[in-house]
C-alpha cells in the first residue's frame, strides 16, 4: 500500500473527481500495446502530429517581461528561458510537457522550492499519476501526485502548472488518442484485409473455361491436375486438356476506393489536432501559395491558442498579484517559428523598420549581429525619416544625418 501524507488544512480527504473517460490513465504507447500491434500502423501519424506541435512550441522562446523590458535579473525569467530543472533545457521541457498534453490530454509541472521558500525548478510529472481532487468544504482544487517511491503528495492547484488539450471543467480532459481510436482501427482493418488477400493470392487468379461435355469427375480430375502442375512449376507452366482455356484475372488486393486510406487517416488526425494537412505529409491539395497560407494558419489557429494558455497559466501560477499589477508577464516569441522562411522574414523585417515597430539594431541583435551606428533610432516611411523629425513637421534632406542637419560647410552660404 502506498504511503499517504497528511491532507493539509483539512481533516477530511476530498472525494476524487469522477472521470468520464475510462482510459484516461493510458498514454500513447500503453494505448498501442492495449489495442494491439496493428494500431502502430496509424500511431505513426499521431506521433507526427504530436512532434509537429510540441516541436513548434519548443522553438518559441518564452521570456519574463516587466512592462516592455525583459526582467533578465529575475531567476524566473531564466527558468523558462533556459533551464526549468536540472535535467531539461527549456525547449525539451516545453516539448515533453506538450507531448503529455497531446496524448494524455493534460500535462502537469510541479513547482519545487528550496529551503528559503524560493522557486527552485519545475518538475514534469506523469499525468497518469496525478488525480484531481476537490476539497469538500472550500471546493478548492487539489492534486494527489503519486511519486515513484509510492508516496502520495497532496498539492494545491497553485503548486502545479496544469495544461489541457480540451477540458470542460478545468479538471478532467479529453484524450486525443481516444478520439482517433476509431480512425486508427479502420486503417488497421484495411491493411490486415489487404495483407490477407495478398497472402491468399487474390491478385493472381486463373480462370479455367471448360467445354460443356467435360463435367463431373472428369472436370474435378482436370482441375486437380492443373493445380498440381501449376504449383510444381511455380505458376510458370500450364498443360491444358483439349478444349480448356485458361486466362489470368488481375485483381487488386484492395478496392480502388480504399487506396487512399492513409490520406484519410492523415486528414482525420489533422482535424483532431487542428493541423494543416501538409504538415502530416498530405500534399494532395497543396500548392506553394497554399502551403505558405497554411503555415500562417498553423501559427494563428493551432499554436496561438496553446501559447495563450501557457502565458495565462505562467502568469497566474508564477507571478504574484502585485507583480502582475506592476506589468510583469510572460511572453512567447511566436515569430521565432517563422524565421526559417528567409523571404517572409525579410518582408516582415522591412515592414517593421519602415513602420517604426523595430529598429535596425534590434533586428541585428536578434540575428546575433553587432550594432551599427545610428541603428537605435526608430524610422518610418517618408522615406525612412526619423520619427522625431516627422513629428515636428519637418522633412529630411540629403544633408540630414540621424535627424540632425549638418552645419553648413565653410563658404557654402557666401554670396
């Protein structure tokens, strides 16, 4: 029997929250083993979807800000930006936690503190070992976390970062792999049917045409002799009685309508995970323009809701109300995912400079390039005039440098 720690601040242990999904304790690999090895045929598509989303989140740096400036002196900034715990980098931490969310439907990270009561690290826990509980009197949400040594920790919800794929009550969650179970089983059945037909030789059918006078025992003997000779020769030699004709009937192991079963599976998985189909290898309706548009949709429709959930959870669980009122907040750099597209990045950077959103040196610092003289001034189009100059109603001339006019050269104004 596992050991139990005392329930804090209450004499009565709350009743476990009832979960509507009976298989809520299974993750992706146990689910494959539970449903048979044939389910691995569709699990590869699910794995591709999980790694796409989790990998995209891992590439997006998260930083702690105070107002518009990074709070680089705060240890919590580097905890999410560099090393959440001693075993994992920030990227691997985000990928692992999202892996649980996208398979189990929920993911948890426990806040661990040092002897001084300061936040030391964030520890990912197996969601199958976490049971949500509701305290009977206060209705506060708690979690019972069963550790590897069998000890059960009762932790208030403020001591865990909790993320869900889809939840209706903020406690239980729907598992995407359960929703896709029917689609994966369908793929398994179709492939089993195809392999069985190939094994039985449906694709190599020989049709024998006998004359009407050959019937009864004579026809049976003729068929048996044909089969024996056909097997002995490996299907190469045929000897037919007079009047008997043989023809080959080429039959596909599966019907033509079932040839696109893998494409159907990709489409269903993409729908459940809200992914553009081309990210799962379905390029049937993809063009260069549509792929670019679908990539933007992936950021806005798939990743932005995930990022918003993470930012809100981090703000609420890692910052105090006073810090929130002071303007502190966590922020994901979503644009980091798009920097692999050099043409799109150049277009965005040019627009950012011309509208004063970014300075030249800010963009150079992002690309790990040294600053240039005059690159810290915001510019806007007219054309690329300093903001202060345009605001004063002035125009820039060829003699203007960084918004300040050069002094007239000696003798320039002489009559």
